[in-house]
């Protein structure tokens, strides 16, 4: 395992950084987020440049690389304050699952569109009464001749208003509760019986969250991805990339916060004519969050390398740790950046306070910090299961 990036990865990082500078937080992403408008122009240009599908197979229009490269793209965008939330679900979760388990027809239709960004597919697993317990999913799918009929409800589903379809996680009607064998269905957002309701969130974000209602949604047999009685591994093929991509977004936000704080600390002078960054009360906390962000990035890179090499268990452990560490580091970095700016750090012109609320999502999703600690306690330390 090597963390020395190849020339191709370095070139990709530089190209994405150049694009991100064009769509940065101050001039583009911030104003769009405050108007609750998706970052469409950035999404489409990133798609045309091949950045959105860098992890998808070349024969379907992708870059033929891995989750490492897709996380790299997300990190560099987020480092300019313009991370794309739907990259976490469209190419990372849905694209990965369809690549591994989809039919040839599904791959040819969907992967080509996900790769160039001309279409988006989002992911529906969370339910009001299930919380983090995916074994309590109650959305059901039953056969009716050659069709499937879906009924259920989902909550906190990102970007449904931008998507052509939702990859819904259900259980077949005869599957036992508590013994989840997920069945995955591609559900068009214009399907009869499919209703989306926007949730009112108290954060500044360009992408909306939705509650979904599925009332006798009829789907053809071709909507099923993989097997109807698939093992849980089929679901987790997408959830490990989700955690890695969430970590990448958090690492990028941490980098953005540190860059803002350092730039200000080099210029601001109020005591004895020297920049405030010369004082250890300012420099040491910034040095500390720099270390913590870099450590989180190392675990993120490890998780991506393990995943791309096919080590699913090692990737699961590292991806959970990376997601946890990156969320904590980004929140701390943004908080310290605000403190470095003093009162100015709370102004709209600086824009850090609004980002802090967005970074706080990382402690809750994807997967809460408490569930990550449960995973590490049980699987890494071998302690008894507590839930």
C-alpha cells in the first residue's frame, strides 16, 4: 500500500483544483447555497471533464479508476468550498452498486449517464422508524406477475428534485424482519405512486432533503438491481464508498477553513504591528487542526486503497474511522478558523459560520459517530455488541 500519488493522480488533483477555483465558495458556491440552488453549472462542467465518472468502467464512459480518484475529486472541490454532495450518492453509491451487480442493460443505460453527469441517481435507505438500524427497514417489495410493487416511506433523501431515479433499498415481502436481505430497485422519480416532500432544514445547503412516499409503485422486473434475496454485502458495496466520500468532503472543508484562517492570520495585525499569526495563541491551534485534518486524510486514503484493492473488511474498518476522524477534524478546523477571525468570522462576507453548520452533518451522516464507535468497539476491539 502506497500513499505516494502517481503522476496521473497528481495531474487529476491539479485539474480539479483549477476547476474548483472557478466555482469557489466566495464567488459561486456560497451565493448558490444561500439561495438554496444546486451547483448545476459546476456539476455539468465536472461531468464534461470526466471528473464525476472517474471511478466508473471505461466501457461505459467512465475513467476506469477507483474510489481513491473519486474521493480525490471530492476533496479538491471541497477544498475550495464547492463540494458536490450528490457525488457521494450518484457515482459513488449507485454507480458502484450498478457496476458490481447491475445487468448489462442497466450498466449501458445508467453508467454512461452517471459518468458524464447528464443524469443523477440518488439513494434511498433511511426510514423514519429505522434510524441507523437497517435491519428494521419496512419498505417492502412484492411480486405481481412480471412486476414488482413497492410500498413504504423514506426520509432524509438528498437531491431527489435533481434526480432521474432513486435506488431504493427494500425488503421482499416474505423476508423476515431482523434478517435483512436487501432488494435494490431503480425507481424513476416520475413513477405513479412515488411522492416526494421537501423537508425544511435549518442549514445553508445547495441540495434539498426529502421524505419519500411509495404507494403501490409498480416497477418492471428490470428495475431490480442484483438478486432479490441478496446478501447484505450487496448493500455495503455502496456504503463503504459513501463513507470514504463523506470523509473526502469533510477533509476538503477542513482544508478550506485552515486556508482561510492562515491567510487572515498572516495579514491581520493588531498588537505591536506583527501579524496575529505570529502569536502562539493563534498559530498553535491552527497547527493542531492542520495535523488532525492530515491524519484524517491519511485514513481516508487508506480506506480508498483498501476498497479499490478488494479488501472489503479492511475497507469497512478504515472507511468508518476515516469518516469519524474527518468529521471531527473539519468541525474543529472551521470552529478555529472562525475564532481566528474574531467577530469577522461570524459575518456573511467571510462565510465560515454557515459552513460550520454544514460540516456538522458529518457527525450524523452518513452513519452517526456513535454507530462508528459501536463498529470499532465490536469489530476492531472485539468487545461485546452493545445494541
